[in-house]
């Protein structure tokens, strides 16, 4: 090489044209935000302390674009494999979303779908965000499912089992057990004889 020449390394493959978003950089952002629960402000400050200026908006855009372009096919494959299991479980939990076109603090729901412990497919957990608890959501998700769906006593699930051919509803014993355990609490500690002779205690023994 001549004195005024230098070698330039290949530019790392980026996720989006014209950006510096490499897979490892986006993985670091996703991990910090969604695994370690760090706010984007703090993530931006950490990067800045190491000489990298990234705005919250840029990191948000990268994550949204990654979800649409790269994560969605993985999500769809996980859902397909999960629905191949002969036993699945479903539950929903409320959460608040700040910006989704409704007033801040509006209640939304995360529907969680997972393979049963004895299913022949790998352990799969799929999170599905919906704005409501409407029965149409599980009905749409399980419309092509053929198997047993274990749930709690929510009417939406009973309706699903009634209206979707091939779906057999099964109740969760953990939820059933809770009521018997609460009955024993009413009897009170220190009253072992009354506890052991109660129907609630016998139910717990059988469930166990």
C-alpha cells in the first residue's frame, strides 16, 4: 500500500436502508427495554455515555419496524406450531396503554396462549394484544384449532367452546383449587381437626 492509502472494512449489514441499526444494536435496545424494563430515556443516556447518539424516536421506530418486518413471521410460525398441540391453555390479563387512540389509562388486554405441558410440540408462549376482552378475540385465534383448550371460568371461553367446532373446553384445576383453599382459610389456623374433616380439605387432597 502507498502511504496515503488505507483499507476500509465492509459496512455491517443493517436492518433498514440508510440506518446504523445492526441486528446486535436492535437486540440490545429490545433487551434493555422489554427484558430489563429500562425506559428509552435511560437507554439513550447509556448509549450517549459511550459516544453513540440515539434518540428515543429513532429507537422506537427501529423496534416497530423490526416487529413488522422481522418478528411478525416468527410470531406467525410460533402461533402455527402452538395450534398444532392437542392441548393448549389461554388466559387474559389487563394492562394500561398510554397511546393507542384512547384516553391515557384505558384498559386493554394481553391474551396469553401457550402449549399444554403434555403437548408434543415445543413449549410455546404467544402474547396477543387486544383493546378489549371481547369473545371475538379468542374465537378468531382458535377458529382453526382442533383440540382441548384449558382456561379459567370466563364466559368468553365457554362461548368459544360452544361455537367453534373442534374446540373442547377444559377447566383449570388451579382456579378450582383456589376456592377450596379460601374455604380453609375461613376455618382458620389452629383448628386442624375442623380443617381435616372439611369437604374443602378433602377436595385439596384429591386435587393434589
